[in-house]
C-alpha cells in the first residue's frame, strides 16, 4: 500500500533562500527517508506539496526530522 502526504503552506518569503531550502529538504526526503516521489506547486504566496511513501514508518521518521520541523515554522 502506498501513502500520499498533502502539505499546504502559506509562504512568507518566496525567494531564492526558500527554494534552496525546499530543494534540500526534498532531496533529503527522497534519499534519506525513502520518499518515493515529491511534487510541489507554489503560487501567490502558497505552496501545496504531495509526497508519496511506501509505509507509515517512513512518514513518521520524516515528520520527526529536526531540519524538516524547523523548516515548517
């Protein structure tokens, strides 16, 4: 069974720093936490991201990642 996590955020500063951080976290999710696929759309100060996972344990581990938690604040 596969799982999809839907993340919606209001972006305060949609700039190069934000995109670099998002890219770093995307790569980390894909390579270190077994994320299968990651898609995101940013428009008008909002972002919607979909991440696809094989199991709930990997989603939980990603949710607990310190760098990921800091980025969500």
